[in-house]
């Protein structure tokens, strides 16, 4: 049984801990400085808790002693501290960050690592990079690769067409930072909230626009091989204009803490969400021009006997699937690993990754024992 340290006891970290413990293959300790968050997990058999700050280097290195891996489900601003501790402790490291600077730090740490460092193991970046690379491999010559992902309320009821489904600070960061892209064969940074487009899937109208981090390391991987590569976040029509007014016209991009406070005060959370995934590649194959697409929606899903939101399911299942593949020896156990190095068939064939192949409300996964409450 592998010992795993999960950093962060929020919505995602708690599901990661429950999923891993339910397999009887992992012994999980979850660390957080929030005693109340930890208290909610203490009735779950097999999950140990540790109250400590993830930015306390010595405490984190000590907590990682004897662990197979540490999984960061903490906010992007502190993820770098967890990566440094994992490097010092010599344990495998996986995270969910969309923050470009953090990923650069992880890559630098991996240069002399004796263990695997695998950032961006979530939905976007993460699964969308695996999908994008799978599409890219199907062409003799790749012309364009366009990746679109959104976590949305099923029943939007406000002017933003949005409910809180993810880290507010993380969303604001994505909306404010420059976005990597390849345009006409040249790698460049493009502004966030720009290049607005509209499209429909299964009769539902959406918009999409530039946000930061969603491409992960695909620009590194495909530079020189593709003419156009971009990532855009999916929202309902009108959302981009409202956020542009808040961030740019009212200059709240300069005060992200205030904007987060306003959004968290005004926008409710909802368990009724949907994750929309849409990727399209064009290029030449067999002397002809082809297009291939991947489109999928994930709704709130039952895992191991409990219902979780779509964003929880997709994010937590992704990092658990990558950990599983690493533990099975199906991924390199040393150095920096990109998400696009993972084969889509391997990911979807995994007991956790299989949730992405489900289109129903229930996706209890083979190999997961029922969750057990402590007696």
C-alpha cells in the first residue's frame, strides 16, 4: 500500500483523499491549516489528517517522509512551496495548477530530481492536453489544434451566467495573466479575455475567449509542428463582456482580492454544474485535409456511493488517474512529465480516468471499494 500526502482539504483535496482511500491501495494523509476542513474528513476510515501550513517547509518535508507521492490540491499561490518540499523530500509530486510560473518552477526543480514531478494533472490543463495530443498524433502534418473547456452551472440565473464551481482566486488569475499560443507558426503571448468566439454544442449556445494556463506545456511540445494552437475557456454568452468590465474598466484586475470577495459574496455555489470539453484538430493525412474533434460533457456524478459536482469529479479523477499510472509503473518515475506524454487510451482505461468516458449520472468505478465511515 502506497502512502500518499494530499495537500489541501478543500472540495478537490477531500474527494482525492476519498477516492484513493476507497481503493484499498493507498493510505492517505491530508494536510491543511484549516482545522474545520480537516474535521469534516475525520469520520472517513483510512484518512489521517495533519494540521499544518503547506508553506512551512520543514513541516511539509517531515510530513512527506516515507510517502510515495504528494498531491497538491492547494491554491495556486502556495503550490510552489509544496513542490520545493517534495523535491527536498525526494518523493513523487503531482499538482493541479494552472499557473504558468508555478509550472516553470516545477520544471526547473525536475532537472536534478530522483523522482517524478508531474504538474497540471487536472482538467485544463491536464486532461485537455492528453486529448489534444491524441488528436495531433492522428495527422501526418498538423495545421491547427484548438482546445476549449468550461465548468458551468447547468441553470445560469445571473448576468454573469456563472456560479462558483472552482477556486475564485484561480479563475481571476486565469482571466488576468497573458496566455500562451502559437499563431501562424510563431509562439507568442496573447491577451486574456480576447479573441471572443461563439459556437453551439447540442443546441446550447456558448462563447469562448483566451484565458491563461489551459495549454499546459503543449506550446513546448508542439512548437514548430503546428501553425495554430490555442486554448479558450467556455462560458455562456455575455460572461466575457461582464468580466471585462469588472477587470479592465473598473480596474479590479489591480485588486484581485477585492474582486474575489465581491464574487464570493454575490455568487452562490451550486452542485448542479456541467463540464464541457471541446477540442478540434485539422491537418493533412494520407494526402488529404482532415478535421477531427472531441466533444464531451460531464455532469455531477456518483463516485464510490456519493454524488460530486462535475468539476470535482473531473479534476480529482484526473490527478488520481495519473497517480495510479505512476504507481503501476506505466509512467516514467524520474524527472519532469508532461500531460501530453500520457496516452489517452491509458488514461480512459484507468479506473479513475474512466469517469471521462461516462455520460450518465452514476459512474461508480470498478476497483473502488465502497467508502467506509469510521466506526
